[in-house]
C-alpha cells in the first residue's frame, strides 16, 4: 500500500466499507428473529446468513484495495443525490393521501431530471407507464391494499 490517500479513495475500499456496514446493520436487525437450525430454518436464518456473506465480501474488497490499486472515486453529485432522495421521500409521503398512481408520477418526475438523457416527453411516458404497470401489478394482480387514487381524490 504505497499511498494511503489513494487507498481510502479506492472504489474497492469504499464499496467494501458499504458492504460491511450493510451486512453488520442487517445482521443486528435480524437478531431479533428466531434463527432455527440448518434443517429447520427460522425467519432470522436467511437474513442473518446473507448479512454475514455480505460482510465477508466487504472485507475481501477492503483487503483487495490494499494490494491492488484500483479506480479512484470522484466527488459525489450531491445535487443529483438530493433530487433522487427527494423523489423517494415525496413518494412515501404522497402514497396514502394521493394514491399509488400520483405518487409514482411525482417520484419519476422529480427524479428524472438528474439523468443526462432527460427529456420531459420521455419522462412523462415513463411515469405514466410505470404508474399503470405498478397499479396493475401490485393492486390488481397481487391484491395489495394500496389505493390507486388516495383520499384526496375520493379514493
């Protein structure tokens, strides 16, 4: 490891840290469920094992970054990250009062402008198609009790 600064900016190192963090977090959250045995798995068995595997992959990436210099990370595009996060938050807040279709329309139309290939017409078509597809899949086919149009629309 020649350059410590380059090591900590390596994509492998940063990815490994995220894998370890997610693995540890979900392992800790999954401990509240019964593990069971290998032959009679409980509800916590699969998430716990998957979390351990995720953390092991993370450790392997961190070690790999120490021995093999890789691509360096760039500064995150915080504005784009904020727009996508805002779309997800608006979706979550709008789902009950507005319903699935308007919430998906809002999510797509708030998040789409961050793309370098953004065009309003394409975004509108994507939003409408995604809203219709999700309404058919989740409400009609799977029978989930999500309002297609919420209480503000009389649904």
